[in-house]
C-alpha cells in the first residue's frame, strides 16, 4: 500500500525565485501574436480561479524532479508554495516531478495533494482536481497522483475527470458537457493506449477555442502553432509521437521545449514560467517536455 499524502497550505516562510538556466535548443519561445482569422475567439481563458495555464500575473515559481513525498512536502513548505502540477517519476518508490508557485496574491488558494489508493476521492465534493498523473505501483496496480483546489465560491467550476478513456469517448464526453480539455495524459492498459483527462466547461471566463490531438508529430505541432494556436499541454504518447492540447493565441509570450535535461530546462528563464511538464526517458536519460507562459507582467 502506498499511503496518500496531504499538504496543508498555511506556512510562514517567504520565498525567493529560484533561477535556472533558460532552455536554448529544442523548441522555441513564441512572441505575442494574434491571428486575423475570424474563427479564433477573442476570449483568452486567463482565469486564475480555474488553473494557472494561461495566467500571466508574475509569480515566483519552482520546478523539481526525482523528489520523494517527504522532500516534496519540505519544498512547498520552505517556498511558501502550492503545487500546480504533479508527475510520477517512479511509481514503485514513488518519486515525483512537481511545479510550484508562490501561494500568494491572485494565486493564493487552499490546496491538497495525494497519491496512491483512493487519492482522487479525498473530500471530493467541494474540491476540484487541477492535475492528475497515472502510474503503476510496486504491485503493478494502477494508481493516481492528484492536486486539488477548492471548488466553491470564486473557484467553483463545472468540471469532470475520467480515466481509461479512448479518443472517441473523450470526444463524446466533450460534446456531452460542452467542455474543453485542460489535461490529457496517455498510458497503457491491457495493451491499449487510453487516457486520463480533466475537462472544464467551456463558458464565461474560461471560454477559449481549443483542440486536442494524440500521437501527432513535431511538424504537426509547429503547423498548429503557425496557424494561430498555442500549447497548454504536451506529453509523449505511450505509443509514438506526442499528445497535445492547443488553445487560440492569447497575445502573450509563451514557450515550448522537449528533449531537454534538468540542467538545461528553466522554470523562470526568459521571463517565462512552466505551466506543464512531462518527464520521459530518451536514450537512457531523463528529459522533459514543457510548456511555459509569460511571467513578466
């Protein structure tokens, strides 16, 4: 049994930003751009109460990998931070890759993180999952690691999460709920590639044109970006190529990178902040794919 872990949020320490070297090779930083196509909505989806994927208000941020449960808890406490995204590096230990932001200002929120059996059922009635990652534990049982925020008051949103989904069932769920994907994670189950997803209702301040694709090539990603879309999620497909979520351009700088190791990837480089990260193994080495957003405002 892997125990679940909770993370209280009220702490007293004051953080400072941890500079890291900015990635400079694979991928690119995209300058502000708004396409003229009338098919692109003007809504920016920059809703801090939904999640931080498109929010550009400056905040201190951190990126760590290969951390145990106790190390993760120590890090958020010393940084006065909250976790915004969690990935499982090694499910048998387990160890984690995490993104954190300072828990202050417009980003301040109660929050919780869990992993292992029943991790996603922790007081879920008034909570909403903002990050989920699947993994197999030491007994080869499918488990999840999640980050939650309150789902009441200003943070109340219509949202859904599902696992074991095919591409066709995801499309049906989107149509049923008038929702857009905010998280898409592929994994193998009984020899098939299936997905765990998080969706939010695509209305009001969360409204933005979006699309998602599985097992697409880097050339296709570049083509989508050239057409006036930007990434909010990028991860290796378990079978081949890449899974990605795009939204319409918001007029802010952003970046995306892949195949970079820990020493060359930057959580705050180029005045950008990581909002999505996926560790994976390339030629026997742990590398990362990441999406970053403007953090200069």
